[in-house]
C-alpha cells in the first residue's frame, strides 16, 4: 500500500462508513435530541485539524451547533482546562496516539462532558478514553501524508452533522452519492498529471478557499508542503484581502478552490482581480483541475480534495521527490 | 501620526484602558457570576483574529471558558447561523465596519445571547449592534498595518479574562505593570533596527510560537507580509512538526517566539533541532530581539509583539518599502 493505493481506496472507505457508522452515531443523535449538546469542542492536529475546520461549517449549517477548536496545551501543559458543561468534545487523530488530544478527552470525561473520538485504531488510547469511539475504518495508513484518513474523517463528520441535525431524506440521499462522486474524480488522474508536470517549477504559492472548502485549501497546502516541498500557505479568500495579499509577488502563484453556493461570485471576483492587477498565475480547482460537481456544496470537500491530492502527488514525482519518505517527517508525531 | 507614532502610543493606550475600561466590563463580570456564560464565541478578521487566538488562551486559563472562533459566512452568507444559547458573543474589529462581523453580533442579539463588541469607534455599526460595546480607546489608526489597535485589543481581552474569572490581586497587579513593560520594550528600537538591517534579504520564513504567544507568531507573520512583503507563515510549533517542516529548505529562515512557562523547553528543543538538522537561520524573539521579560506568561504577548513590530518596520525600511502604503491594501476591507 503506497500513497497511490491509499488515494484510490477512498470511495470504498466512504461506502464502509455509510453502512457501518450509523450504529455508533445513534447515541450521539439521542443526546442531541435530549438537548444535551450546546456546542462542540474539537481537539485535533495536522490534517485532522483541517477536518475540524470542515466540522465548523457542516455542524454549524446542518446541526446549527457552534464548533470550537480546542487549545490542547491548556489541558496538557498549563493545567488550566476550561469548563466543558454543555459541550460534545471530539478528539480526531489518525493514530489515536497524540498525547495532547488524548489529554483533552480525558479531562472532558473527568468533567462528565459527552465525549467522542474519531480514530483509525479502536484500540488506541484516544478511542479507549472516549465514551463514544467512532471507528474511521480506513485501514492502516502507511504513507506519511494522510489522504484516505482525511476523507474518512470528513465522511464521519458529515454523517455526524446529519445525525445531530433534523435529518432530512435529501441529506441521506446526498451522502449515499459520495463514493461514486469520489470514483469519478479519481478517473481524471492522467489529465491532472499533465497539469502537474507543467507546474514542476512551483516553489511557493497561496492557496485560497472559503466556506465549506476552506478546509480543502488548508489540506491542499499541507499536502503541497509535505509531499512536494512547496511553501504553500492557505487562506480564507476573505482574510487574504486583509493584509496577506501584499506579500504576493508580481506574477506569483495562486491556487484556488472555487466555492459553489453563496460565496462563488466572491471567489471568482477575487481570482479575476489577482490575475489582472497582480498578474498572478492561477490554478483553479474546478476550472483547471477537473472533478465531477454532482454533490451539494456541504459535501463537495469530500470530492474536491481528490484532484488536489492527485495533483500534489504528481507534482512531487515531477520534481523527482520520494512521496513515501518526505524529509523530516514521521507518521506519528507525539506532541503533548 | 505615522506607523512609528502608532507603535510608540501603545503604553499610553494600555494606561487609558486600565483606568477607563473596568466600568464597561462590570456588567459582563456580573453575567459570569450569575452563570450566564457557558462559552465564548468571537467573530474577527485579520489582526483582530490574532487577538481572538490570544483570547482562546487567556479566557481559557484565567476564566476557564472555552472560546470558539466564529465562521462569519455561516451567518452572513449561508443563512444557517448556529444556535448561541449560553454563549457570550464578541465581535472584534478596529473600524467596527466589517459587515460579516456585524452580522454575527446582530444574529446573536436576535437570539438574545449576551453580546459585546471591541472597536475603536463607539459610533460604528458593530458597537451599536452589541449590547455591551467595549471602546478600545486607541484613537484613529491611520497606518494600514494595525499595531496600537492590536495591543489595545489584547489589553481589553486580558482585562476581560480577569473580570470574568475569580479575579486575584496578583492578576490586577500584573495588569498594572503592562504599560511600563511596553515602554521598556520600545527603548530597544535602535538595537532592533541593526538586526533588521542584517536581514534585509529576507523573502520567506516560518514564524513559530505556541501557547499564549501563538497569537504573537500569527501577528508577526501578518506584519511581515503587509509591511515587508515577506512570505511569512506562522505555525504552532507543535503543528509545524506534523508536516510543514518538510517544506523548510536547507538553510531556510525561521523566526521563533520562545514561550516562557511550561512550553519553554519544547520550543527551545525544536529551535535547536532546526538549527542542527536543517541548518535553519534562526531569529529568536527573546534571544536575538531583546525585550523586558518582567510580566507573567499570560501577559507576555502584550510586550513580545513590540520588538516584532519594530523589527518589521525597520526591515521594510531597509528594503526601501513605504510602510504607510503597502501594495494592494486598504485600511478597511469590507468582506461579507
């Protein structure tokens, strides 16, 4: 199992979650119906933290729950944990062995808050610490760069949002279409490779996204750093105009995930302006990198990240880099 | 009033807030005592968003309140605002005219949640929309890059944290020492200039921080982008090891804010490792850039940012840039 296999495994994992996760989500849905959940607090690092950004939007929009991202060091190092009454506290970690994420869940249980854990290993310390472990069922991930774990996390979060909200039939139907949409995105691998070859000189860039796909911009930028050694910096396209745009060199590279829905016009307008005023070289996910746009916006991050993964892996190869052994990285980083 | 004057005005503004803000904070302190505040939700953009990162730590540690950063587009564009029962909702905006931040406060009032607004203009739409306006008293900020507004926001947030927590005499005493500590930091401007001149070739860098000073790293990186056109990317030093380190070129530049307190050893160890294994060129706030380390860690961000501001302004001048007119920026950016 190398990176290519793990990217290719994503639709089958989404199918498995659709079949098997609902039983694990049921007690959390019951807690929401009983008014036990006032807001959600998520502890995560790395790619899992980008899944948490998606959770802010999808739990906000579908379940109308505010989502806070935890500051793990307040729990693990400063010994001044916040009070968590009314919170559903979720730890997200591929390995389930990140000590600071485990510390948040352990403190939440001590305070008798509702706890859940999304991990790839039901025997991990994080899964054991949480009252409600949610198994991501993605199988062992060998590549240092997370791909199938990331979309498994998004799928579990989307299913959780539907379960905690006033689930509508249209939402369940849309969820069921995710695996096929992911499969269709994977079919464009060759075309994406050609585009990546043309970008072999890419050394730094801004990556813009907004709304549900802000998570896609952050995750794409992290893959670019890990695999292709590109100094890629992700921004909300709204924040980018508040200062960072000054650091964009004339003719600099900008990658953008064009949002659908209510923010589409804003992003398109910004992209056009960067092209005209700053002569930016633009690579737009949706325009240049093809993928099937068949899902509602709230599920689009589960598909949009696939051409970004394919592009980044192909770019790393075009640069002659070893995608299985990025410099300076280990699969599990233990920060506490 | 140019940038240099605004940087120099910070101690006097902190003094004014110490004298005049407590009256405006009193009703919020009463609400906390009556158990009305379960958690805090903050809406902000740009430098104000970095003040919100500081709020996550200081409100967590002193008032034991979890802090969520709002996703304004859920309120302003998607028309699916989360339910805000139990929240204290705070909008932070220099101008008080950011439409998406105003939208969050207006929705929170509609839901009868407790609302506050930190702005420089008590007549602004944000101040008018909030039940409890908190006037930052920083005076008109003419420079595009926020400096005195940022530390005024940190001061108001630190005072709020003390007011909402079980205020101890030592905390009030520490707050009263902020203006003098800021004055002492300003006295090192000449020495900082010499260091900035030696970095005139800086074009990209990582900026690392953690805990209370994660906000300092983010704010420093934004100033570097706005004023000196450096592609500076801020990271939690914990997150940096989870992937982004791969994108650091051999001999690349790393700026670091060394935390005091429980995280000091971790940051120092990471800095040493980057120097040894990656031959990184390091500029460490505390080691290379001097400032008076006389405040407890939770107040240190109010002083640490000052040598970073001085360094960045001097660097911009060393590069021959006009700090009053950064390319592509306006003082007030209206995103909705």
